[in-house]
C-alpha cells in the first residue's frame, strides 16, 4: 500500500481499533474512506481524523461534539473557529473531570474509613470470648 492510502487492516493495526469501529465511524460520517469495490481505502485525511476522534473520545468528548469539531476544519479561517470551539469544549470537559476526580477521592477516603472500621470489627470478633465458653 502507498503512503497515500491504508487498508482497513492497516488502519486497525496502526490505531489499535477494530474493523467494526472504523465502519461505525464511517456510518456516523466521521471518516470517509475511498471505495475500491468492496475495499475501503483510508486517506491521510482519514488517518488524521481518526487520530483526533480517538483523542476526543479519550478526553470524554461525545461523538457528536467530535463530528461538529471535525466539520469546522474547512471553514476557511485557518482553523480559528475549530480551535476556539475545541478549547471551549475542552475547558468544560476538564472541569467535569476535575469534579469527578474530587468525587472519586472522597469515595476512596470513605471506603478506606469503612475498611478500617471493618478491620477493627473483624479483629475484635476474632479475639472476643465465645458465649459458650
């Protein structure tokens, strides 16, 4: 395969995704492979888009947000609109992630406290004299 096109298998190997994932993104109009009979051939643009899709998903962006951001690429303003909107969504996502981390930290501390209490209870019950004795 040339540098210009990659097969579905090459895309899967390069990006660690399944063929089903690529077909799903194609159905959602996030990727636009060239068709050669039954074969899908992915362009450099598709590879760049997939990289951005996977990054957006990792950060918790919805597929609709990712689709909208990718569509802003061709606005003709040197990607100012795309970058600005991406930054806005990223700010919101970061705030959500930090809130989730705080909640998770609290839950971890609560669980540790409960486990300490459980350890004490188990220990006291193991060392308590039995009622029949």
